[in-house]
């Protein structure tokens, strides 16, 4: 019969414990006087020597009148042996010890792989959530294993694409599992192993599995689709995330704090100048269209520079046909010369136009070079430059440590800052989004319904489809911007921060924010592929409210006003906080 690794670990631990107990008891019977406190150091010493292969009765007991100096030496040697055996056991039996600890783990978080991303995720668990996780790693000699163990995490060596390994790691009792891997085929193989585990008794499992998909658009479409809805019946809840989307969402969540003061001015227009056309630059562009909505309808004004900017524009138009309805976007070819760009769009801009320069090429060195050149060329200017920095190393790391002196340059997007469990699971975001939806059901949904509502959006949160949930999440993401526009956003972004004081809005502020909310809602719908239609049709994605504020009925306007009035409830001290 072939024993599993878990069974072997139990047998090894029980065997070692049995040797200790039998030796301790046998010494007491062989040497009756050893039961006295005087011989306790000797008894411990012989028991430890037995575990190392020595004969516990090979010599007689020392005399009772042994000098105290020798007794002290015996105690010191025993302690040294104990420490040494602990270190040896850690190295020789670490797998068995890990398996033994896994027997008692419940509600744990599994992370596949301890590469840079896995290590950063586990570090966030410890630092932000004050808890530890379980990592599954194929390479037994991985250099990150020791540091993770010292932080209290369990590192289990094995192939995460194998059913037995996932079972031994405690997949059945896990809270959720995160697969943040470079190879998507490996991620698919992990899911196959999950199928093998759950197919016999799916009712015993409900595994939430977060899978990284390299293409941001594909990840978003998979997350919003019902392709994998049947998997829940098999005990697997598949969710999808994308690294570039995580960077974009984190960046724009901070932007509300960076520009809280100018957002209060109704005449301010924000001009986003994005250098780069790679995956992260595209994700930043889409997120800007989704959340960068302020009092002035002309904001944001977006300009994209890149070697193949025009092709990027065509791709965006194909992937998001409604993007042109959201904001003005210019795509300009960038050949490395930036003087004319600064002169035309950045230096001495029109009154109340605030340029935000985002350098987001795929290469960190190129981002740093262009950012420093722009700063050097504009010493008297006040505009900020945000540089994408995937890897916090080299010169970038040195400059990060001098961030206070480089007050116009801000790095973002590093693996350490983006690899956060919340950005993947969105649990805190969902708390706010759920509150938005539940309050909507209580206060807004009329008993008879209306022409602009559908049954899909009137379900409880647990029964909502992902598209409806994302609509609530997008509204939650914009809370900080609304607080900034009415002057109630704190200047820091510490956990629990957000409101300067209890939220109290004037009628004019409610009206103003309601119009902003309507534009934000339209942007979210346009990006999701919706169009105007006189009658609502969810299958064809037609909606009668996709019109300017002035053309809305009073009933539809009131829905936006009510959404603003709910902010006081959502941001109350004991309520759902802004998830930024």
C-alpha cells in the first residue's frame, strides 16, 4: 500500500514522540533514582541522546554529590543539544513538520508559487492582514522559502498541478486559493487538478480560486461572463484577475488623494498625458475613462503617445466601441522627442487645466529616463510626473528612497505595492459595493419596477451576475472622487481614512455630484458595450438613460440624487468605508 505524504508525516511525528515517551519512561524504571529532581538534567540529556542514536543505559548515573559545576555544564550541554536537534529536525523533517501543522490549519489562504509575486502576496498577508498563508512551491531549493517560513508562513513543496499535493496542502479547508503564475497553462492544470478533487463529492467543496490571466481584456470578459457558472455546482468558484488592471486601479484610487484640492474647482480640467501603448498603459487608459470623472464635463482630456499610438487607438475602438462617447482621446506618434509635447500640452497650460504626465512604457529604464528628462527640462513647472516602475531595484530603488526631494516624481506599479490580496479578491471593495446594492434595493427599486430597470439588477447581491456586481464596484471606486469634489476627502490614504468629518451635503452639492454620477454611470455602461435605446434590452445592451443629464426624466435624475445622498450612509464611521 502506497502511503500519502500526509500519512508519512503523521507516522514520523508519532514515531519521534513515541521514542521520547518510551525513553523517558524506561529510564525511570531502569534507574529509579533518576525520577528525583536532582537527576532531571541527566534524564533530559539521555533522552535527547537517544533520539540521536545513543544508548540511554550505556553508562551508570553520576553520583548524587556531583559538583554543581558539572551539573551546570550538563544543563548547558543539554540545552545546546536541544537547540541543535531543533535545527536539525527543521532541516531533515521540515516536510513532515509542515504536513503536521497543516492538519490543524483551517480557513487558510493558499498561494501557488513563491516567486516574486507569491512572496509579495504572502508579505501583504502578514503586513496588512496580520495573518499567514500556505504556499505551494515546486522547487525545493527556492531561495525565498526560508524567509517566508521565518515570517510564519507554511511552505509546502510539491507540484500544485497534482491532486494529491492540493489535498495535502488543505484545499478542502482553504478560504481561497490564488494562482499568480507566469504560465497560463500551469494555471489551467491547477484547475484540472481541482476538478479531479471535487468531482466525486462536489457538495463537500466550495473552493474560491483566483486565476491570473495575462490579457486584461480577456480577464475582464471572463470575469463578467457566465461561462464558468456551472463550476460552482462542481464545488469550484473561479474568479479572474489581471496584473495590469491591478496597477491601474491602484493608481487611480490614489489620484483622488493627490488632486483632492483642485477637484473642488468646477472649472478644473485634468489632462492625462500617457506615454506608452503597452498592456499597463492600456489598462491605465481604460481605468481613466471609468473613474476620472469630475465636476467639469470636459475632464478628463486624454492624450496617448507611443511608437504605435494610432494602432493602439484602433485596438481600443475595437475592444471598447463606446470609449469615444466617454472622453476626448488623441493618439500621437512618439519618436523620443518630447520638447514640442511639453510646449504644446504641458508647459504654461490654459488656466485651470492641470496636466498629469504618466510615463508607462513596458521598460522601467525607459520610464525613468524620460521622467527625469521631463523634470530636468521643466525646473520651474509644477506639474507631476508619474513613472511606472515594475521592479523596485537599481537606480529606481535609490531614487525611491529620495522621494521627498523628488516631490514632482512619483513611482507606481511596483510588484511589492500591487501584489495585494485586496486588489485580487476585492473583498473590501465588495463590502462597499454590496452596501450600495442593498441600499439601492431598499430605497430605489420601486415595487412595480420601471422601464429603465431589469430583473437582473434587482436580485440580491449573492444572486447578481458579475456585470451587475461590477456596476456597483465601479460606483464604489468613485466614492473618493466624490468626497474630494465636495471637500470632504482627507489628504492621507491610510487605512480607515477618507472623510475629514461627518458628511453633510448642500442641495447644490447633491445636484452637482448627481450629474457627475450620471456621467460616470454612462461611462461605465459605454465601456461595457451598452448603447442608447428607447426601450431597455439587456441582451442587446440598450438603455434609455444613456443620454445627457438635461434629457433625463425627473424620476431618473432622482436616482442619481439618491445615490449621492447614500454617501452619508456608506461613509459613516461604522459603515462601509471608501475602498481606496
